[in-house]
């Protein structure tokens, strides 16, 4: 099993749709989890940290399922500007300051008018 | 984030030549990282540093060396560039919420 797996997509959705991505990870010692957004030919940018209790930021909701070792990202009311590649990143130990993040290859989202 | 800059942004070099990429941060972060990103492989860790003169290897360190003589600078050197090292290189530091903050990247082409 690969360390971090994501469906590469592309997910082609109309504006206003709700779309969800899953990411599975193999290392049960992972303690910190993140979602990044990467636009074409740009650097990845932190979208959300993922907490055990789940967290929401506007139209974005992230969930963690430790038992099944996956994290998810839900985007509601998709906008054209949400078109990007979404990378998940579980990390070891206490987070970025001590543990190195392992990145998934990303899921490409394309929101159409 | 303006706190991390990479140079050069683009470089074309010939096979067999040495190349040094620079990462500069102004946030006084202890941890710095070098990744490469290639189609089909995603982001892969090359080397990382946990302090001045303290570095360690990542997943794909062969053919690369690093140095960190000052907190703010983390240098990546390709001792003898090969075509397989054509890639986009990203530097990162620990940012807010303990997630990484990435530089804008260096596009390196080895011909």
C-alpha cells in the first residue's frame, strides 16, 4: 500500500456543486493532517489543517477518520476559482516542526460554468 | 508568503555541470525542506534541515547535497546535473498551524 493515496481525477463539476475528495494514508503513526491547494505552475498553499473533531472553513469541511486511516475534503457550492489540484499531507510526530509531511499526488478539480 | 524566496526562478543547465539553488527565509524558522515535484510522482522530499549545520536525507537524496550555514539560507546543490534532475524544486518552511509554507519554486531544465 502506498504511503498516501489520492484519486488523481480529474473531477469535473458544475458551478454550485458539492464535491468530496478522500485521501488514505498507510502510516498509523501520523498525527497531523493537512490539505493543500496547488494552482497550475504555482506552489502548494495550505488550505486547511485537519483536526480529529473535523473542521470547517466557509465552504470547506475537512474530516479525519483514524480508524480507517483517511482524511476527506468537502467543497460546497463550488466556484470556478476552486479549480486546482488538492494535495493531502499526513505527517508524523507533532506536526511540521518535527515530522516531515508526506504528500499525496493530488486530486485535480475542474469547476465548469 | 513573502517570507520565503527561491532563486533562481528558472534555470537551464547542461548535463554534468554543478547547480546550486537557494532558499531564503525571513521568519527565523528552524526547519527547512527541499522537495522536487514531477508529473506522476508528486512532491518528494530531497533533504531537510532542523537547524544551522543540521541536515538529513529525504526520500530522493541521491545526487543532491545541501548546506545550511545560516538560519535564513538553505542551499541545494546538484553536484553533476543529469537529465533526470529536470524538475520543479520547492523549498518549504514550517508555516502557520504547523503546515508548510512553500517558496514559488525553481524550474530546472538539464539539457
